C-alpha cells in the first residue's frame, strides 16, 4: 500500500486563479521523491496540502488509505507523528529562547510520545551528526548547517515514516549543503522523503524519483535518471538547460 496518495487535487487560495490543477502523486514506503519547479509553481502549496495545513478544493489526499481530515484530531495527531517537515531557514525555524533539548523534544511532548525523552533526544542528536551535549545549548551557539541538523533532529525524533523537506538545503553554503544532503540521504534509508527544491542538481544527487511541477500542473514525472537523461516535456528541457552541470550521486560522494 502507498504511504501517501494525492489524487486529482486542485487548489486555489481564493476564487479565481488555481495554484494547483489536477495533481496526482503517490509516495510509497522507502521512496525518495524530488519535487522540482520554478518559483511560484506551487511546491510549497502542495506541501501544505500534504501536511493537512490546507484542504484541496477538489480531489483526495490519503495517508495509509485514510483521507486527511484536519477536523479528526485523533487521526491528525497520529498522522503528525508519521509525517514531519523541515523548512528552508534554520535561523527562523528554531525558537532562540529555547534550549536545543526543549526544541527537539517539542514533538515528543505535543504528540504525547511515551518513553525517555532525554534518551531519545540524545540519540537523535547523534543520528544527525551532533554531540548529545548540544542539548544544553541555545540556537545562537550553532552555525547554519548545525541549526539545520537540529531542525532535522526535531523532525525525526518521533520516528516519522515520511520526511518532507521544503528547500531544506537552499539557504546553506555549498560545502554545508553537500553535508546536509548526505545526512538526508542516510535518513532516507529508513523513511520516505519528499524533497522540495528548485535545484535539479541536488535532486539528482538525492532522489530516486522526480516530479516536475509547472504552473501548478505536473509537467513530467518518473525515475530521476530516466527523466534527466531524456526529458520529454519542453519545460523539463528548459529547466535542465538552465542547470550548467548536474551534481550526480557519484560526483558528490
Ligand atoms: N497564502 C497565500 N495567499 C495567496 N496566494 C498565495 C499564498 N501562498 C502562495 N500563493 C501563491 O501561490 C502560488 C504558488 O506559490 P508556492 O509558494 O506554492 O510556490 P513555490 O513553487 O513553492 O515557490 P517558491 O519556490 O518561490 O517557494 C504563487 O503564485 C503564490 O503567489
């Protein structure tokens, strides 16, 4: 069974222009999918719908076969434990007044996860490449890349099956970006990953499948290597032509 499905979803922020039009997408357990498109193509909007933060005007979104319904609080709490998100900006996404322990443990508290939170936070910090002692410090004591590791730790601490990443490496310098992509690659071996990006190169390095969004519609989708080797849609061809050199998985490892 698929982990998450979007069937024929359309959405607009108000009457008038549609932001997403007849979008269908299936996320299987273990999938790594790159969602690519120019600014304004609707990537973040699709992510918001997937998280249940907005509801489609038409079509259906299901998680493990159950339709997402923000009014069903018990289901949404179970769903939030299974699907977590990392945003672009590691500076604004962490509360500067809270210690790292409190930031990472927040989903454990709000999702009422049982168990030893201190142990879980320590293990998760180590899983993202930070020392467990980081728990006692504040966000300003860390670099941008380290903050993004902290944001990733908060997203994975409750053991989600799906990680959604919205431009999660775009704000980082090149070396840090490669390290965080490597971390996401490692994590993707134990959870599904939907990686939203305008950077085809990073998607080529990280994602087995690629979905290309153009003005709210899926222009092309398939195995990343096949789509990039033989782009059929003119939009994909243009997008690829604008990428001077792709960073392939081999080249970055
Ligand atoms: N809250 C909102 N209210 C009204 N329109 C919005 C809202 N959020 C986004 N839009 C519009 O919806 C369209 C899609 O925006 P969205 O942020 O989903 O695109 P995106 O592909 O993620 O872009 P970017 O790469 O720049 O983040 C844009 O035209 C945008 O102006």
